[in-house]
């Protein structure tokens, strides 16, 4: 057995909500589905993984390996609060954060009575568990998301994202699809736009500016999320892959996966592949990509395009959202294997917030 890798505190709290399975909403009739600004990608072969050796070893960004994908379409930006609101209005979906009654909010941004601050993460003390924080109240019950309609929706669990996808007739990207789309036409680069974080001094993504975690400068005009598309898109037309919010992918997360993943359309470890993840939750974690407004080189460089992390499927926080993909008509994924059912973690009253 290998040693459990050290989890480097990052900008993503793990918070088992224990809310039970989310009932699937009925799929929407095609004519009623919301339009997603999206881009059609040709697929093909690309080099997946960290060519610079800059990832945290526990994340498993290596080895770099060739992956081949079928054509697909992908949202040009994360799903916004407005789009998610349309889904909730149509289906009555209650998110995991709403069912749990609380979610994790970054300490400087809390809009709540002190009595509604339920706890602080010992390992990542910038995360506070706030009663009443959810997608409608990203910073707590004393604020709302009315002014954030064009921002990425947050406090979304993997299960919430899947429920949205079922309704919208879409799906979550596989981790490989996400990285291929995020890289754009560039090969082996560090960021979606090249190798330099700030070419000519320009901010190219919504990440932490200033001293983390107590002194944000808001140099680019934002402190938390920014409206989607606030920065130039990559060469495929995708905005906000680096920074802004973490984005759920379909796959289970296993740091050792790249060493054994198939070349064609890898979809992550299956239920039958034994324990995965480095936090002791066998096979439970799902992949998250892209980093968020809390990432900063001083402690978490996961806004790089190869960076990966995972979290339990019912975890929610103020920096976690998603974007969706769809197969292209006439281009079915030809490498399909059997569908896998999800597992639900047992209910827990403990909130673990040990990551960024
Ligand atoms: Ca992102
Ligand atoms: Cu981070």
C-alpha cells in the first residue's frame, strides 16, 4: 500500500452535507431547453497532464499522456446564476446546500449574523460554515444573488450539477474533455493563453490578488467571482477555465489514474476499481478543474490548465460551479462503456473543511 499523500490545503472545502440522494428532475422537452452559448470542438489527440512538474504530487497531474476524444460541444462559460435559476424555477430542485441548511463561505465575504456562522475549518481557517448560504445567498442570508445573475452559480454540488444536466439535456465534461477544451489550440502550455501568468502585466483570469487570505487588493475590480466572460477567452472561445470558479467534471478522482487511463475517451476510475482518492473516502470524490478566485501561487497554483483536484459529490462552497457539454449530432462517442451509478456518502453531521 502506498502512503496516503499529504493533502495541501487549498481553496476548496470538503463538506459532507449528508442530505441524501437528489431526486432526478424529468428531462426537459428539447424545445424548452435553455440555449447554452457553446462551441463545437473537433476532438482528436492531445497531450494531457503537467509537462512542467509543477503540480502537487498528491494531485497526480502526471504522467503526460496522449488522449483521443470524439467531437463534442462545450459551454463557453460556467453556468450562470440566471441559468441555474431557470432550472430551479422549472423543476423545484433543492440544492444540497439548501437541504443541508449551510455551506462554506470565504471568511472575508460573509454576509450573515454571527450566530449563523456555525464553524471554521481547522485546516483551512478561511472557510466558514454559514447557515443559509446557498446559490441564492452566496455570502450568507443577509445578501442575495440578484446582482450576480451573470456570475457563475456557486454552492453547487456534483449532484446538483448532474441534476441540472439531466434537465438541460446535457452532461458534465469528462476530465479529459475539460482539459482538452481548456488548453484550446495551444500544446503543452501552462495556462489557456500561454506560459506566463500575466503577459504584459495583464490579469488573464479571476484568481486571488494580494496577500492570501487576508489582504485582497481587487486589482482587476473583483474580489470573488466575476461575471462570466470578463477575461479574454482561450483559442477555442472558452472563458473562465482558469480561475473564477472550480468546475465539476463527471469523473471520479484518483491521483493515480493517469498511469492507467485509456487513450480513448477516458472517463475516470470506475466503481469496480477499488479505493480512490487520498482522503480515505473510497471512490467517492469527483474531479474539479480550473481553480477559483481564491487560488494564489503562495499556497495553491491550481489555476494551471493541468491542475486537478477532487471533492465529495455533496460538497458545496462559494467557489464551486460547473459548465456543461453535449455530444455532437452525428458524432457519437464511440468508446462508450457501461453507465455507472453514483454512490451516496452516508449522512454526517461533521463538516470537514481541509482544502482550499
Ligand atoms: Ca474555472
Ligand atoms: Cu486553489
